[in-house]
């Protein structure tokens, strides 16, 4: 038995003993994405919308979140009766950290009456100021649904520009943007995409909404591909008859895609999210061990009830919309 297998077994034992479920994002290291029914630790693996829905209906006493802080916070907002735990508080997000509640209040004062759509990659105090949340999976439909001529979309400037291009053409609606950026997806420049296309001319290109708009345009010309959420990317590969794909998203999603579609070939520039990678098997084990001891405070996700209720409203509006 190697060390990793022992850690997995110990996590599985503690899950049963302490009544814990584990939710794991598609950007986690591969060993954190193996499902419990296949001998791994994850009860649910998904994108940020899927994980929010799983958190809302989770019926174990404890949720250990293998994802980043804003995701674990969203789980707590949606299911406050459960104890939610995050294996590392270093698991931030450059988008969530780019904006505060005070920033949104200033924007609202500058653009009175303009609806505010907050990407799920924000902290509770930012969500609390928004009219509705969105994830990368439903952003386009939610932005389209507003009748107003203008919409404040925050905090991802590139995702905002990608949405703007499509929405303006359809409805003439103008998006007012913030200047947040995903430190992973901003690295997919047009030059990087065109270089990869030159080497792999038959490959379709898969890019997340958070990739810069000029790189998305480059990705979609020629053989083509898709711009979308993590789930859109996974679905597109499943439905495409193409055999080769260039991935413009987080590196470990490449491992997930290879596991799902072993007959297809993925070219994956390995750019890892340093926040997601804070979550390891070892830290997940420490978290499970800590539950019920004095150490548990290091991992607990909590927030004031007044803030939770204000942040809940725009998330619930999003879920009703979905
Ligand atoms: P998804 O909504 O596609 O899961 O994206 C989450 C994220 O952090 C993207 O960088
Ligand atoms: Fe945030 Fe980007 Fe990391 Fe996703 S990949 S958690 S958006 S920094």
C-alpha cells in the first residue's frame, strides 16, 4: 500500500465516522476528483454551479469543500444548518479578491438603478450588494434576461467583454464592467492560442469565458471550438466528432477530460490555479481529523447571519432562474 492509498483510506474511514461529504471542483488535482463509489474521496465533482446545487441539498452533518474559499462560502450560505469546512484558507481567487462590498456600493451610486450581476467568484460581502449572481454556466442567459439598457457585470473584465460582444449584437445592451481578472485564464493570450493552433492545426480550441476576448476570437477562428463554462467545455468534447483539442483553461481540467474521454487527445498548456492547488489530500485528511477537536477552528467556514441572508438573496435568484 502506498502512502497516497493510505491517506485515501483514512479519509474514507473518517468520512463514515464523522458523517462527512466531500464536494470537489473540476480544477482539483486528479486524486481529489476520484469519486467515492470508485474508491476515491469525492461524493460530488462538478463546476461551481453544480457544486452550489450539491451543497444546497447535502444531507450529511459536515461538508468538506475541495475548492476555493468563495465556493465554500457559497455552500455555507445555501446550507447553514451544515458545518462547512475548507482544507486551506490560502485557497483564494484573484477575481473574488479584486472587489469589495464598498466597491459595489460606489458603482451603484455612480449608476443608480442599473442592475448588478455578480459572478459567483466573489465573497459574501460583494454578493450581498448584487441583484443576482451567476456562474459561468448561466451568465449569458441571466445577462440577457434583464430588460434594462445597461447592466453592471462584475468582477471579471474578460468574461464581461466576452458576454458584451454577444449581448450587444443581440440586444444592444451595454455592460458596465469591473477590472478583475482570473490569474489563470488571463495567461491564455492570442499569441499562445495561435502558436498552439499552428502546431496542432486539426485541434478544436476549448476556452473558458474568463479567457481574454481577443484570445477567444483567435480560439474560435479556423477549425473552431467553444467558449463557455467548465461544464460547457466537457459537454462540447463529448458531442464533438473531433479527436484533438487544445484546452484554454486550468491544467487539471485536462486530466479530468482525459479520464472522461480516453480516446481523445488533449493539448494542455499546464497553467495551474495556485489557489485551487492549496487543497491537497493531506490537508483534506487534516481537516477531517480536526473536526470535533480544538483544531477545527482552522478550517471552519462561518459568517454573520445578517450577511449570510443578504448574500443568499442574489444566489437564490440565480438558482430560481436556472
Ligand atoms: P466554473 O463555473 O466553470 O466551475 O468556473 C470556476 C472557476 O473558478 C473558473 O476559473
Ligand atoms: Fe479564481 Fe481563476 Fe483560480 Fe478560478 S482559476 S479560482 S477564477 S484564480
